[in-house]
């Protein structure tokens, strides 16, 4: 390293995204407390995020009115968090691109390489086969 230069900080795009995020649309969010989507949404709410349940089969989850489709959202969405089967994720990723989300987050076990490529091409950050709760906790929660 040259004299007088500072070391370059390592940038963590996920940390940056989670730090700047305010609103997370959760596609496939269940009102069943035993489902992973419910626990993740509850955690995200407790961390200060606004969640928007996206599920045509429920009216409300965690005090938030549910909507049927991403296209019904009338406010900016930072992250679209996807709790759908891999074979259904592509359509949700395409909808996330259409609404101008900043990122798509495909939960653990959800993979769609073609959809991820489309999202990246559109300028979205993509997390795939990864749990947003675990990634947030690793970066922002102090160890006990």
C-alpha cells in the first residue's frame, strides 16, 4: 500500500441494503404462527421494518392488511421477500422488477437462476436460497 493511502473498506451490499431498507413485501406470508414466513415477518417487524403481507388467502397478518399481488402496493418497496416454491418464484421476481423494488430475497430452499439473472439485469440486488432473518441477525444483533 502506498504511503498516505487508507485501506479500502470491504463493502457488504447486504448490510447496506438491510440498513437502508424501510419496507419489505413478504410474498407468501402466512397468518399461521407455526410457519417460517410468520416468524420471519415477526422478527422483521421487531427490527423496525414495515412489512406488507402479500397473500390472496389472508386478510391480515401481524396487524398489517394483506394484499393479493405485488402490483397492488401503492408505496415504495425496498425488498420483495419470497416464500414461494422455486417453480413459482420467477413470476414474483418479474413482478418485483415491475414495481421497482430494490432487491429480491428468495428464502432458504428457493432457487431460480433465470429469474435471478433477470432481476440482476434490471438492477436489483438478489439474495437466493438465504434467510433474511438469519442474515439480519448475523449483521445487526449482538451475540448473547
